[in-house]
C-alpha cells in the first residue's frame, strides 16, 4: 500500500513542475493514430501528408549545389528575423499575379512552417480566457497551437459554402473575439471551400470591428479547376492576416512558411519570432528561392494537381461503389481531404476500431471539435498519399467495417 502511495505521490510531484498551459493541451490525436497505422499492411487515409513521390528532389539537389557555389559560407551564418528579402519579394509578387492582391514584402515574415505563424499569433494577440472564433469542424493544428494560450473557442458550424452566416452573425452580437481563424480553400478537415457570396457576407459582418480574420491557405495552389474566389484579404485588407506555406507545393520537411500582417501587428510578431528562434533557417530560405527562380514550379504544381485530382476521383468512385447510400461525403475541388458523415447513431471511434482490424485507417471526427464530446459520426479521409488502386482496396475495406456496425 505504501509503495502505491509513493508512486502516486511521485507522479503528482512530476506533474507539478509543468505549466498549466502545457498540461491542458493533449498530444496530437492524429500523430497518435499514425502510430497505430504504421504497419505496412495498413492502408492509411489518416495522414495529412503530401505525396513524397512528387517531391522535386533532383531540382532541389541542383539548387542546393548552386547556392553553395554562389554564397558559400554566407548561407551558414545567422540572418535577419524577417527573412530573406528576395524570397519575401517573390512571395509578394506571386500574391499579385495569382490572387490580384498587393502585399508589401515588409509585411511578410518567413516562419518555420505556417504552424509557427499560428503560435506567434497566439503569443502576440491572445490573453488567457479571450475568445477565438473558429470553424467547426476545425483544423487540429490551429486548435492545438491556440490551446497553449488557453483561450475560449467559439465554434461556428460549416456548411457547403463556408461558415454558417446566421450562426456567425448571432455570435458576433455578443463576442469580443480579436481573431477569427479560417481555412477558406479546401478546408482541413472538411475539404469545403468558401463561396464568393459567403466571403463577402463575412467581410461585411466583420468590417470595422476590432477583429482580424486569419486566412490560412496551405492548399490554395492545389486546385483541380480554374475557379478562384476572392481572398478575404482583397475584401478586407486592413483586417486580414494571411498564412502561407511551401509544404504542400515543394516539400514539407523544409518547414518553410510565412505570415502577412498589418505593420502594427508585424512589429509584435517580429519580437515574438526573435524570442522563439531568432530567424527561420536561412539556408533553406535561399534554397527555396533558388529553386523557385530556376525551375518551373507552376508546372510542378500542375502535376501535383493532376495526380491528386485523379486520386480524389478514385476515392469518390470507390465510395459510390462500396459505401452504404446513407453515408454522406464532400467532393472537394482541390486540396487533400474529403469528409464523411455516417448515419445517425453511428460512431466514428467505433468504426476506427473495426477498420484497423481490416487494415485500413482514417481520422475520426472527434479531434476537430472543441466541445470534448466523446461521440461523433464524422471522419476525415486523405486521398493524396494513396494511388488509385490502393484507394479502391482501402475504401472497400472501410465499407466492410461500416457494414459491421450494429445499430
């Protein structure tokens, strides 16, 4: 009995050394699932990974050799916090060409992935207990990043055109939120994109408030058609903060992203960045710039879109062939995910256990909600990492697991 008490006391003492902010934040649900799905026999639709077969390895190798030849020791030295100016200028130019929006390089901060952008925003703008408006279901990485600052999440349900305008309007009548986080293009996890009409209505609701839209667009280039709605930034430039990333269009391992913010916010973000890591890896910044200026990245992105488009189509065909007809799902116009809704009374957590036994994995909907409820009937499927044949086999297995559930 004394041994049990001592063990319990030791555990309590160990936990007491940690800050409340870290003990309140759970491990990434998806990372834990990936451990379960690591077996080579498992067909995994669980990850949010770009397809490694599409990485421009040879082009990046040539770019690395080139910058060593050009810059030598200088690319291995400390650098400025804001980031490599030629890369920031190139990002600004791409915003103008591809989205028709004017962004100054001085308002661009290079970050260690767009995930760091979320962390820096939390550090500079959120006090404990303050409200953050989020999508429901919402991006798990944002929920985890903001949770460290112990805010109050105010979820707004999504429909096929974006945030539910009626729910958002009602919330804004009483909310004091300073940030509203969105993924308007091929949202993670749902795959939906905000319609032009919804974007304009949201901008009209927010204009003039002390509230900033965080427009996170990691998937914006992964579009399977030519339709591109207006950015929130074009509708509300003084109240929009942009997040971007090269993880989905070049490689994720470089952890190369950026944040665009108004000058008065950028000043504070730079201070937070200096306190975090001084600056983002300057070698990788110059490597990305060399690659972008010497190789046709637009052609590379088109190839990615062609492959992902075929893989999405294969998943949609398989779902239509094998899933029960009362199972709903989204058909995204780009990105990497689609969202499945099971019939009333079904549990995606129960389905996960059954699916793993059939060697197929997915992400249950639970971690994409903030209310802590144990029961949801939604799930996310990733289509970017499985070829068409593998996708067909995996969806057939998952359909078998769905049919096993007893209601």
